């Protein structure tokens, strides 16, 4: 008999971010193994954009319990701590229905950066939100330690990520029409620390920023020497990855950073700060360089062999991510 997995998420299915990318790829593996996957997302309810951060959706989840009963899943996974995740969590806890949860994003750090909310307040909420979860899935061993250090008492599981190698591979390396350049791919928003990329000075290399977001127009005016391409996906995005000399990842608040392994799968080394995300993703002096001086990290990447970067990226697969997810369903 086919088993049904319900994923509760505050992301719309057409959004482009690491959370949506993760579940789309997990779903493909699940279907292949005979499962069905359904989503309870904002498209099923009235919702609106969060002020100052339109990627976050505020959902009015009327009768969320009835919808869960109607779907009648065998397993329930709450992906996000937004309003929809919160209401689903309340219903499941009240009814004593088992479920697990995921911690994808540095929620406390993000809210402090965007809205000035003290981290200790958000950490209290996050601990409470995940308290009744059978297991909490997070992105890396570093994040497992971080959550436990912040008072998570239950079982916290390191949950890897993968890359679609049919799309992201070195085959586009000779399609370059932009000359030599450093690349960053990200949502263009304040918390991503993009200024550190924009302010890099590396003689003879252009800086290309791929992505969209609330700070795009502001940054275009502030940094006229940076080429902003806007939003790219699929093969168009893969071409930018494959033809960059170095991929620069300036963020300090990611729990993983799928864009890093997409770049590596195209043979492009990654320069980053030595912080959560890069510490678990980059093999120092093999697939990239981490340094508190981002320019030195870029220089180190310039010396790396692209074939070795590609080989180092092979450990990341959606198949492994699905196996971890499947083995920890509640």
C-alpha cells in the first residue's frame, strides 16, 4: 500500500530558495520509491506577503486541522516555523499526532537582522516550536551542535543536501560571453551580507550578481561596477556557475547554502567565510577556500584545479538526502 507524506510549509511551490529546492528533489526520490507527497502550503489558504520581506508569506490557515484530516497522511513533516507551520503544530500537538520538523534557516539571526528582534526571544520560540517533534532534521553536524547548544533536548538529525547534475555540470564551461568574472548567486536582501562581495577588488575580474530581492534596486545604485543579472534558473544559471572563475559566498547566516554545491558541481571553487554552512560544505583547499579575508579566499580558489573541485562535489546527492529523510519520518 502506498504511503503518503504530508509536508507543511510556509513557502509557495513556485518560490526559488533552498527550502523549496530541497523538497522538490526529495519528492522526486520519494515518488520513485513508491511514496506519494502532498503539501499544505499558503496556496491553500488566504495569505499575504510579510512586510519588508515579501518572500515570507503570512498565512491565515483557517480549518488547518480539517485539511490535514482530509489529506489523511501516513507521515507529517513541518518544514517551516511560519504561521502555517505554527497552526499545524498546534493542531497536531493538541491531537497527539506524531510528526517531525526541520530547521532550515537561522531564524533568530534573520529576525534580528531584518526587524531588530533580540535573538533570545526567537530562540525561546524556536525551542518551543520543535519541542513536540519526533525528530528535528537540520542541515549539518555543525547545526546539530548549534541547536543542542541552544537548548534543543530531543533528537536532532544531520540531513544532507544534493545537486541536480543533469543541470549543474561543467559542460557549459565554453559558453562564456562575459569574460573573467567572480560570481555570487543569492536572494538580494540585507541579511545575505552581499556588500562583502560587492566591495571585493580583484584586478581584471568582473563581479556578477545573479538573483532578485528587495535590495536589488538599492544595490544597483550603490554598486554600479557590479553586473546584476536578475533572476536565473536551470541551464541559464548553470552557465553562470560553469564560467565563473570563483563562486563567492559572503553569507554568514545560512545553515547550508545549496548554491555552493551547485557551483562545485560545475567545477567552480567556492570562496567563503569560515562559518556555519561553508564549514560543513567546503573542503578547504580542495573545493574552495574559507578565510576571514574574503579576498584571500578568492585568491586561494584561483589556484585550485577545477576537476578536483568537481570530484569533491560528488559526495552531495539527493539520494542520500532522501534516505535520511525517509529513515526519520514520524
